[in-house]
């Protein structure tokens, strides 16, 4: 803490459980690590209570609130990692776009980008350290308050995913407005994707400087692209982010952190993703674990990939599904997770059963070796 009472990103408590970090690097482990996307979420009654009556993005801008929401699931479950509570759409906000979170509707952009000339509305130079300072403060505060229990993951949305939100004005089943840009305005599309990439690189670097011990890049809208469009409008920017962030971390004299790329429904690009510069490739539930191992050729660690809806099953059934999943992936270079985020109506007890099953079955598998 400095003379003004600010918590500083240094002298963090010693990490007690580094299983997640070791698995990300393909090192030996005692049990398979597990965490869940959206583990800080509405399925927890304490989360709903903390968030009651508060604006979503107002909460995102409060380091104290984000820290509390990040820590809540760790008090209930023996997760092996935490992910900072925030949202991928803070990046378009930093670039000058208004985003609202509408109850029952999700994120909404009152004035989405419609034509290439609308790019002039975006800030040409974004001061990330100022615009997204609240995220960095939340990470630093959480690193101190987590007391070294588990590593803290920072994250961002990927350029194509953010671009599609900015043009669609919210969620979309077809992403047709955003895809129209790819086909009709390829140059403007690349310009926007490049602008987003520049901001994302600085944003991720800032998260590492603030104390993030791993980074995940969410390419949530891969499924609406075909292989050709993916290779032109998504993959080059994912590669660019990994390379530039790693270079900047090195230049800054910081320790390298593992990076995870999660391209949902991107099964057609698995080989490319395994060679895109990330230590870990996250998988959704549409990919067979054994097939994923063969297709990635041992180049990366894998993360995933239980269908979140499996958590509606009985605890006994959850245990069986987890056992089969772990046997498919194997124990080396593997982080257990869901194939997408937790849903609001899920039973916390079944989340606990999932975590316990991963730990129990993985220890048995490792002891059999």
C-alpha cells in the first residue's frame, strides 16, 4: 500500500496451490486442476445477493465488488484457479462505445456500428491504463485477498467476438450484420480488428502487471465463421495477441504467464489453434477428448470440456461423466473445466460434485500410473 492508501501490485502472498499453472505448462501434477467459466455467477445465492439492485457495469467498475465476487466461489468449492470478475465488453466501452446490460436481454449497444464511417466514432488512441484502471485495481486487490490460495486468471474477449457485438448491438443467433462487414467491407473489418487487437494487447499486459497469473482469450463467436473466414478474420489476430503479449511481458521484465485460447465451436480450427502461440487450448463439449489429443499432437495443454448441462444430472451421473472425460484427456497437460460457462439455474451442490469428482478420479488415475 502506498502513501495514498492504494494497494500496490507487489509483495503478493506466496502461491500455495500451483497445480493449474503446472498443468498449463504440461508439467507433473498430483491431481488434475479444475475451475469453471462463470464460476463467479448467478447460480450462487450470495452472488445474487451481492448484485441485487446494482447496475452490472457499475459493479464491474468497483474493484471491491469484483474482488468479493471473484472470491465467493472459492469459499464454497476447492477450485484450483480463480478468474477475475469482469466482462469482455469493457474493451468496447474503453474505445468510446456505450454498452448497457439489460435485465433479461443481456448486453445492448444503443448505437452499434452500422457502416465503415462509424469507425470514426471510436477513439483512435485508447489510454488503457486510465480507461481500464478499475480492472487492474480489482486484480491487484484480489491477488492480495486471495492470500495465495490459487492462481488468478485475467481475460479478454477476442477481436472478432468483440467486433460482432459492436456491430450487432448485442447477442445474435446469426451474426449476420457483423458477417456482412466481413464480406462487404473486408478492409474496414481488418481495420477494426487491428484497433481491437492493439487495445487488447495493452489490456492483457496491464492485467499481468496488476498481478494476473494466467490469461484467457475468449473467441466466443467462432461457430458462426467457416474455416476460410476464421483463417482471415480471427486466427491472425489471436496469433498476434499471443506473440505481442509475450514479447511485451518479456520486455517489461515480468515472469511469463500461461495463455489460454478458447474458441467456442471452433472444432474445425483445432490444429491451427494448437499452433497459435498459446500454452492451452480450451475446448467446448462438441469435441471428443481423444480426438482433440490426436489433432493437437501434444503441442499444447487442453482445457474443458464437459457439457454444462451435464450438471443437471444426478451427482452419481456427474461422477461417471467426469471419469469418462478424464480418461479421454489423460492426466498430462490437462485442466478440467466445462465446455462453456455455468448457467444461472444450476445447483451449487452439483458444481461441488463436479469439482470433487475431478479431484477424486484424477488422483485415482495418477496413482494407477
